[in-house]
C-alpha cells in the first residue's frame, strides 16, 4: 500500500511538473477563492440536471420527464406530470484581455511580481472559476473561440505564458483592447495598468460601449506608481524607448504626483461607470485572492441579473401562451 501511494505521489508530481507554472499558481489562487464563493446555479438551457417541477400550461411537452412522472404516487402531493429542469448556462461568452505592453513588465522591488505576472495570474484564476461554473471563456486576440472545457484552461495558460515571454516581435504590444471583434452582449474583463492618457482610453472604450458589452476593468499598479516612494536624485526611463528623465529632488514633486495619479484613477472609474461597467483597482503588494473574489462576485451578480431577466421573459411568454390557449406569442401572431 505504501509503495502504491508513493507511486501515485510521484506520478502526481511528474504531472504537475508538466503544467505551466502560471496555471499552478492560478489554481492555488482560484481554489482559495472558490472556498469562499458560492457557485451560481439557475434554471435554464444548460446541460446539467437541476430539479423537477410540476408541468404548467405553456411548457413544451418535450421537457416532460415521463419516467419520473410515471413513478409519482397519485394519492399524494407528489403526483402529476413533471418537467425536468436543467441548470442555467450563460449564452454569452466571456472574453479576457491582458495588456502585454512593455510597461506592464515592471516591478519596483525584487520582492514584488511584475504587473504582467499579476494580471496573468488573476485572469487565469478567474477563467478557472468561471469554467467551473460552466461559463465559456477565451483569451481575446488568439483566434480560439470561448469554451468551458478543462483543456481550454490549459490552452489559456499556454497563451499567457507565450504572451509574457520576451518574444515581443511575435506578439504586437497592445495597451488598450482595440482591434478585436467581440460578439454583441458578451462580457469582457480587461487587465491593465490603464495609464494611457484618459482621452485616448475614452475613445477606445466608447467603441466597446456601442457593442453593448458588459465590461470589467481591473487596473493593476505597482505600489510605487501610487505613492512615488523615492527620494533624492532619481532617473526615470520609459520601459520601451530611450526617453529618460532625471529629477534632482523627487520628494518635491511627490504630493503633486500622488494627486495626479489619484485624479487619473478617479476619472477612469467615473468614465466606465457611465456605461454601467466596473472598475477595480489592485496593487501588486496586495493579495490577489481578495481582488479575485471581488471580481468573481461582481461577475456572478451581473450574470444572476441576466438569468432573472431571462426567467421573467420566459414566464411572461408562458403566461401569454396560457391566455392564448396554449399558443406562444409568435404562433398566435
């Protein structure tokens, strides 16, 4: 028995070693959040069984579970014809977009991860939570359609690892989610530092708003970008390019800088809320679990609202069908 257990453990370690490191870290984060987040299940057109309920006028006869109905006791409340309801599954796809520009591949300290790494872990962990809930997820710009299979999660991990590599010649830099095709009424979660001038961001985000997308912006910043902790003479350099700025006394501009970055973030949040979107700010010195939980709950609440709306529309259709003598609105017209 001991040898068998050791063999299984060795096989498990060998299997884990073949997984992308990003996927291993994302699974750890997702598992922590999954324990504190309740799964969401709704009645609808999914594939998994949810519950039985009594047949009502307007229900399609094809949904009747004749085997369950035949087992009912005619002398009890548990009698009659039963409908087999399935778990609700979102018809819309959810897309993930990660800023892969050079500016994201930076950390102010060796004790901190880069913004790119944190964005990748959060997006992959979110994908895992959503796929567990039956959602269809894909990474924007890869040409691979959304899917809720476990294989798709592994594919997304590989895609992120590839985009995070130093082969920028193979992957053009994108600081904003532009140039992509998203289906109407789908959902989009963007991970970036969103430090591009607000006027430029407004133009790109407005084009997304015209597609009726549900959008979440997860702004990831290094803590140094929030508080400018440097002192004395400091040389600043752009991540990509030869532009340099040497300042002799950084402390003298710290308060002004902090006011500007706070104003920028506040204006960004106000802009996206105008379209009913969500803005979440995360710094790399904080735990990724708390931000992931906030993001996951926000997406879940929005999906729940969609499910309730779909249920209400279906109930209205059933009521009209009952009034019209069993015909649906379309058939009656």
